[in-house]
C-alpha cells in the first residue's frame, strides 16, 4: 500500500489539474455562447441570397457560366476546417475520419493547425493552409475564397467542397462534407438551405419578379461568389461554435473525473492513515503485554 | 398601408421596420418604392438610402449588393449598412480620407485587381456615408 505522503502529493496534483480544466471549461462556455449567436445571425442573409440567386437564374434558358455548370471531375477541391488547438474531445478525429475514403487525386486547402498537420501527415495534396482569428469577420475569410475561386477558375480543382463540423446543439456536432461549386442544382441548394435553418416556406412558389439587372452573366458570377463567401463564412462560424461546445463538454468531463479521482484518493489516504495508526497501537500494546 | 424594409448584412439584420416610403440607390438610378410596388430585383450600388416613416425622414448609408421588392416587403442584401444619424461628422470625414488614401496608395503600389476593387468599394461606402449625412441635416 502506498504511503500517506505519496497519496497526499497525488491529491494535490489532481486538484491543480482540476482547477485548470475548470477554468478552461468556463472560458469555452462563454466563447461558445458568443459563437453560437454569431452562427445564427448569418441566417437571414443566406436565405435572401439563395432566393435572389434562384430568381435570377430562373430567367436564363441555359447558364453557361463556369460556376453553375457541371464538368468532369479530375481533382476534387476540399476545404477542411479544423481547429487550432486540441483538448476538444473527438472533434478533429471525427472530422478527419470523413477523409479516409476520399481518393488521392483530391486537392486540399486547410484552415486550422490540426487540419494542416493531419493532411501533411497523411501525404495529401495540400494546396494552401490558412489560419483564422478567434472571431473571424467577413473580411478575414476573403483570402480563402479568392484562393479557392482562382484554383477553380484555372481548372486546378473541379469542385469546391467544404468539410466542417456542423453545429446541431451543445452536445451534438457532426462532421459534414458539403459541395458548394459547381452550383448545378439550384433547387436542391435552396431546399437544403431551408432544411438546415428549419424554415418551411420552400414549397410556396413566388410570383415572377421583374429583373432590372443588365449584364446578367456578370451579376450571376457575382452572386456565385457571394454565395460561396457566405456559405464558407457560415461554416467557419458553425465549426467554431462546435469547437467551443466540444471543448466545454470535454473539459466538464475532465473536471468531473478529477473530482471523482480526488474522492477515491482521499478515501485511500484516510484508510492508509488509519491503518498506520492501528499498526502503531498494536505495536505499543504488544510491547506492554510482553513486558 | 406601410411596407416592411429589411436590411440584412452577413453579420446581422441591421434594420427591420415598417416604413411608408423608401428610395433605394440602384445601378439603374434611384428607385422610389411606395406600397403596391411591382415585384422587382435589382442591383444595389453604394449610396444613401432614404426612409420615410410617420412623416420623419431618415438616411442610411449602404454598400453595394442587391435589392428585392416582393409583396409589400423591401429586402436589401448588402455587405454593410449604417444608420447615419448615429454617426458623427468627424468620424465619417476621417473614414473618407482614410479610404481615399488607402486607395491611391494601393493604385501606386500595383496591388492586384481584387484588392483595388475592395478598396474602391470601401471608398464608395465611406462617400455614401458622407452624402447621406449631408442630406440628413
């Protein structure tokens, strides 16, 4: 049996670990609330944008723009949104598991140190890596969008897909691989968006609106870019909300476990102390008896 | 009968109120929107947006984007929008100056096209604030 001094030292160690995990849990909780609100605030914009794209595209008999047309896929382009820091449970490993059955012709762009590390460790074709600040503004992700659009325009990649962690609620986050470009099925795009945000007015057809836009090709390209930008922004926000939620849950579990461990150790410590006392008494009384 | 004006930006819904009359800056000139307006989609350009509500007039500065009018509702999709009454003069002037300086410097140092377009958009938005402020006096 371990002696009392060793046990006391261990209790001390576990206590300070608990203090750290508890502090991290608090930080994650407050960040999580902000990130969740931010992830929700972009929704009206997404809905309105999708609506305008569908109405404008409806006017065309045939869309010849690159952003909206299918083409043979030689290289998939996948943007992986991971986290910078660890200690957030199985968030990143769940995310990367989705990549296991993507074949090696795919090219990758990564956000977050963990994603970059994973992709280079598995010898994937990594085109670029980006890092984002904690609360990314719309302008922060502009560089990523420009890079993706350039690669797509130059035929380096034939699709733009995003792998991110979708935020369902505080306890549930699920990795999702979403294809954004080419936008060849607008109806499906709009329906998916409605489903994701839980709005059910998709089936209500709107009357024709008069479209006063000239130079429609250019406008369609602009709408496509806006769509990509908005979607990626939304996914980054959701990934962050997921990250903070996962970290909060992981840290809460760690704090609870530390508490349990302390209880067990305290019990062991008391038992050891009592055993030592009993032992001493036995020795003393044995000594007096023998005299 | 009032119409609903809604201005949404990527970060939030900036404005959502019942109003009587809206004047929107578009690529085809300003359009005046009153109740029972025909459904329309148009391209929005950076400029001043005039809102009339219960006899009071308010100006907002908007950046470029799109505008949709549908069933008594005006939806504006833009990168940025500001209520101009909440901004003070010196700040706006400063913003205009800063944007113009950044733009001229950017042109000199041969930035790529996308970066210059971004600076131009910022300048236009700053100017739009100034114009809207001037009108609201």
